[in-house]
């Protein structure tokens, strides 16, 4: 019983330390970075982009800490994206399994408590973020439809960036898109199961629409941060 109380006390202290943090997770191509930048600028929040930290976090881990990342780094591009099924890509991708998430939390602890922080990226898995939320409304996941994701990547010109580094770009691209579709579906199921907020992002939705819906989901108002 004492250990349980101590664990709950520790969890409560952790949530209190991160009370000033707002979380935007979701599938690739959902517009997380664009919306997070707009929110940071509009509400005077510090922006923490988890994608930008991936190389540093990879360098801060060991094979024992991140076995899936270690295996991934030893593969050729074909081994990563062509020779395996989308299901295997989903189940073995290190960031999708939560490897390195603790480093995100460590980084957030190092930031000042003021101003607040908006943290974004696909690495923010609902089951890992939920225990850190003092305010459940401080987190939302953006869930793109396959059509929205394809249109977003085509607009950016990045849909072939990884695929063209393989010997079979068409197959690699199909594998990546199917993996990401399944990942987004998993996020949808997980947010629903945990009672967390999510927004379905489809092609008719404008950037302004998504910005307004995201700020409302996070409980952000013009004079309240």
C-alpha cells in the first residue's frame, strides 16, 4: 500500500511539473507542425518539435535502451522499406513503439516553466502522454485520412523522399503509406479507449478550420493560456 501511495505521489508530481505543456500528436501529414507553429505564435508559447530532436535522441540511446532503433540503424534502405510488410514496419518502428519518449520528457523538464510549451510530433503516443496530463484537455491528436495525407505530402513534394533512396520506390512508397494509415488507425482507437481528444483531418478542412478546432480542443482562448 505504501509503495502504491508513493507511486501515485510521484505520478502527481510529474503531472504538476508538466502542467504548462500542451501536446499535439497524430499521424504523419496531418498538419501538426503548421498548427503548432501558429499556436505558439498566437499564444506566446515555446515550441518543441519532436521530429527535430530525433537525431539527437538517437545519439543519446544505447542498443539496450532502444533495441528496435539499433536494429533499424543497421539495415539498408531496402531492408527498411521494401523487403518487409507494412504490418512489420508498423510493429517494429522504434518511435511507434515509444523508444526515446523518455528523452522528450527529460528535455521538457529542462525548459523553464514560463512560458508554456507546445510540443508536437507523431512520437507522442496517447498511452504514454495520458499519465503525464494534469489537465486532460491539454492534449489532442490530429488524425489524417489517407487522402489528406497523400495530398499533403504531394503538396510538400516529400512523398518520394524516402522511397527514392530504395531500389523499388513504388513499393517502398506503398509500404510507407499503408504503415502510416495503420498507425493513424491505431492512434484513433487508442485515443478513444483512453478518453482523449482527437480531430479527424480530411481534405475539405482548411488550415484555419484545423487551427480553430485544435485551439478549442486544447482549451486555448484569446486571453487564456
